[in-house]
């Protein structure tokens, strides 16, 4: 892996593999959600970035602690436990039904009996898992995670963790202004906190290829008048937010500086307008 070099991520070239990864991550996310204690802003349903891929982080099960991870360097689902137990399932393009069955059986063999709704994971056709495409994705996401965390460390006030959301495969973090949203129930964690969301998507039905986004809730008046770094633009159809195409990092001489400038520019404007 060549650090600071961002590989192309044109979704049309790897979408079947991307969709397989989303399904795999949703399975382990469901397992975490079934056992992990609730956290505000639904952080208990997210995944974290590890040195080799995605992880649930430690999950308690009785006297045992375990973690599940998708290792994108050896291309395996990996189970580790606090008693030294370890087991793996190869990621090789099996059906999502077989992957789910194997994951739950692996847990049960180590004394971990968990029930999840397997209905979304019942398809029996083989999935596409292109190792080179996975490696390119991991090279990008592992670096984006570090840049997001560097940006997070520069901020005052509360921030959420940098997490990956399996349902849309977004890597993102929240920043909170410290104010409550007028007219909202202060006890409603979903809508009470004024905040900004900084994230990365591999592409979706609204914006085809990979992109970075920044949204604010509620969107302060005048935010979309903020001048953005070259290559970024304001999205107003479907949702309102600042967009920086991932391709801009591929083309940039200093991609890290570009991304940090993008995050910092919009954050500074949002912070000023929110206060």
C-alpha cells in the first residue's frame, strides 16, 4: 500500500464488489447491534476502522469479550475472543446466505449464541469479491479514516467517533455546536443537538462515484454561500451539503491538505453561522 496515494474508485468498475462488502459489513453490524449496549446517535450499530479492515470492536457476551472483523489484507472474517480463541471465514465470493450462516456458526462454536434477522441475508447466488478492488478501497478508506481523525483532533467542543455505517457504507463523524435546536424536544437525541456531519461515501443513487460530504443540522442560513476549495461544490438537490468528489484527491498533488482544507473551510463557516 502506497500511503498518501489515493487509487481511483470509479464505482462502475467495482460496484458488485462494493455491494458484497456492504452486505458483509451489515451482517457483523447486526451482530454488534444485537449484543452491544445502546449508545447515543446509534453509534452502537456502527463499525470501526482497524489496521487491517473493519471491526465491531469488543463486544461483551457473559464473561467473554469478542470482536468480529473484516480483514481486507488477508480477505477473511476474523473472530477473536478474550480467552485467546480465534477463527476465520474466507471472503471468497460465497453467497450472503452462506457467509451469514458461517459467521453465526463460528460464533456458536465459541460459545456465543446470537440471533439476528437473517431475512436481508437470504440470497443464495454467489457474490462478486474482486481482491484488487477491495485492496484499492481499503487503501483509500484507511487513509481517509486517519485524516478524519486528524481533523477531529483539531476541533473544540464535542465530536462523535469516526465510524463506518454499514447500511450506506459511509465513513463519518459528527461535530456538535453545543446548542440545542429550537423547537425540538431536548431529550430527543436524534433531533435535539445542533451538529455538522463530515463523511465519505463510495457512491450511491444520488451521486454516482465516491465523494466527501458535509451537512449541517439544521442548515444555517447563508451556509451555502460559503466559497469552497477548488473542485468542491454545494449540493442542493435531494439533500443540502458541500460535496468534494473523491477524484479530486486522486488528482491532487497534496490530497491530505486538500481534504483538510475542505473540512476546515466548511466547519469554520458552519460554526460561525450556528453561533
